[in-house]
C-alpha cells in the first residue's frame, strides 16, 4: 500500500499541503481538514469518479497505475503553482491507484479559500494540471474488452 504525505512550507505559516497516491479509498474529510482555515468562506471539492460508460462502451471497472514517487513530485509542483497563483488558497490532492468500481473516487481535490470564486478557479486549475502532467495511467475494462487511455 502506498500512502505518503508530502508537506512543505506555504504562505500560511505552519500549513501542510496534502499530496498522496494511495491504494485505499479516499477520505474526503481528510482533504477538507487539510485546507480549511477559520479565514475561509469556501472549500471547493472535486471528485473524479468512475462512470459506467466511456466511448460508447459499458465500463466494468478501471485500473489505475502510477510511479508514486514521480506522480507525487508532479502533484507537489502543481500545488506550488497554486501557491504562486493564489497565495491565499490551500490545496490538497489524493489520487487512487488499483482497481476501482463504478462510482468510486479516483481523485479528490480540495481547495480552501477566503472566497468561492478563487476556490472554484483554483480547483479547476488543479484537476486540469493533474490530467495534463501527472504520470498516472488508466485502463478501462469494458464488458467486451479493455483499453489503456492516453491523454487528458
């Protein structure tokens, strides 16, 4: 089981930034707790979940794989980008690997912010960057075959 937590200093003194690849189901409250402060008026949470249809085929399940150290390094870089673009925000990313069934969360991102607009903007930025940059591979297993998915 891979469960590492990366932390580094932020603009908010003493704040930790949660960043992890895991084989376990994602505990969303852990991400919210990691980003929310008393100064926040918003916490935006994004769930990426396994859906039952993809490319006009019935999905049975997905398999995610990653090189955890490299994936977490890239995720930390994305969190550093958030620090630069939105100094008042805090963000957390947890991505799951292994076999996931329909409806299970593959990735959860949380962003805490004083204002909702910036929270939504930063959350969308994080998921877009994760899809573009983080080396995580996904295989879709259908009722009639399987295929590795490339690109965002």
